[in-house]
C-alpha cells in the first residue's frame, strides 16, 4: 500500500469514526461497519485492481453507508440492509438491460460470504441532484427526464409484487398484502393507531386496502421511493439526468405508486409538474390510473401528516373518519 493510499484510509476512518459518534447519523446497524470501514473497503476493492487513489465517505444514515472510490474509474460502495440491497440490485439490472439511466452494478454480495455485511459496488453518479437545483426551469426539465425514465422502467413486467429476497426469489403475495407489509415496516400503521386510536386506525387501513381498484393491477418494475434527491443531474448550458439512485422496498408493483409519490406536497411544484409532463409525454394516464393515484396520494398525505410534530390529533382523526367513509371498496 502506498503512503498516499494509507493516508486515504486514515482519513476515511477518521470520517467514519466521526459519523459513528454522531447521534444523528450513527446507529446500531451502521456502527459495526463504520468501525471497520477501512478493512471492509480493502477487502472489497483489492480484487478490482483499480489503483485506488482516493476514498471518501459520501453518505451515512441510520441504514445506509456510501463510499466513493476513485482510481482507474470512479465507483460507489454501498452498504445497506440486505433486503433493500436485493431490491436495488434487481432494479439496476433491469434498468441496465433496458439502457435506462441507473447506476451499473459492478459486483454485489448479499450472501455475507465475504463480509459480515451486504454490499454493492456500482458505477458512481457524478454531480448534484434535482433536490439541489434552485432554478425552476432547470428543475422542471430535469423532472421531465425523470418522469420519462420511470415510464420506460414501468414498461417492464415484474415477477411479482414486492421485491426479491437476497437469493432472488419472490413471494407470491397480492398487491394489498405487500402494501400492508410496507406500511407496517415503515411504522405508519402503528403510528396512525397511536395518533387517532387503534379502532379508527384499523378501520381506515382495512377499508383502504380492500378497494376493488387494486384487484386488476399487474406488477411492473417500479422505483418504490421517488424523490428528487435520488435523481442525479449535470448542469451546463442545459440539464442532463445522469442517473436515478436507490430504490424503495417495493420494486414490483403498480407504476401509479411511483407517479403518486412524485406528487407529494413536500416536493417543489416544478418538480411535480415536470415529472408528470415527462411521464405522460407519449401516453396519457387512463381514468383507472388516475383513480389509483388519488388513493396512493391519500396514503402519502397520511404519512406526511404523521411526520408533522405539530399535527392536531383531533383534526387528523376527523380527516381519517371522513376519508374512511369516502373510500369505495
């Protein structure tokens, strides 16, 4: 190991230690990885023979660590819970086959054979993201490209609803069951019960999930977590979508789930408008698709309301009661 590379590893470990002790970023999941980030990186990178000259810690969250390694090429090393990485690897490989703007998977190990952690090596996405763009025109144009890319992604039929497990197998669960599991994992079902009462919460979810409009849905490949922060772009005289990163826990489902996510009220108006323009550029939405979008938007509004610490419980309870009555099963 050269002196310069040794310095890279020392700097990397210093940054990892700082993240591990940060209450906002360190977690029970990521600290064991951060504590040995240099050892793990060396084990992963040595077989690539890419003559590493720089290593940097890009992202540290409670359930995600991203490194950038620069050498003969720039790559990202992503550590995350194996269930999420299984979904990401699946969507990236489908996208690569269809030449869609997603990072290319170089290597993945979801078996824990190499390390006591699952990881993926992928091509590195340069530049910033749509979330960083302040120019409204550029944001709208970039969002159009995002919408077009996901429309193309949704053109691929998925083997089932949900996501593959680390061995590539899919559960044979219906769409409402997968949605309930997703809501449960996110803690949304329990949080609503704590906020408006268990009886009202259960009645709302049971009524919402039994809607007949979900029955004819055919599973297609979806992103599962549409967000401008995952759309990496380059800006010069124009804006170019370089790639779409990450994924949600659901990568086989209703394409309208992604479309509804793009319309969340927390996103900039130009992003929402641009995404819709790109998504519908060649084919308009059908009345049935619009109806399902409205139902997914209802769930996203509930989630956003529950995330608001200043929410008035009585007002939310009243809204949930009215929404339950208005749902057609």
